[in-house]
């Protein structure tokens, strides 16, 4: 912008606003609780999804299998036995 009395200076063209620093926003931000709920839903789908027990157990990470064994409901039932067998298969005990 120039003074109104200045007749010799040219007006500067309008420059675009400078870009902000950092990663651009996508508009799809989620809260940590939303991300954790999605993670739990995905883990539940892997565990209880449409596959039969044999195939399903092969896809579950070992840490989740061990976590399932710590639950009382799986300690003395058929699923608990299958979990133990799968852990044994992965570690070369069977």
C-alpha cells in the first residue's frame, strides 16, 4: 500500500498469502479414543470374524493370543486349547 499523495510509485500486485508451515491438514483428524476404538474393532474382527477358528488363530499376533489366554473364559475351554496349540506350533513345540 502506498500513500495517496505518492504519484510516482507503482502499486504492488496482490501476492497470495504465504503457506503455513508443517504438514497440510486433511480434515480427517480423529481423537485418540476414536483411533483406539477403531483398533479394538479391527482386532475383534480378526478374532471373531468370518474365518474358521484354525485360519483365524493363524492370523492373530502372538501377543494377542497370550492376552486371550489370560482371560478366565478361555483358560479351560476348547478355544483356550486351540490357542495353546497355535502358540506351540509357532514356537516349534508341536
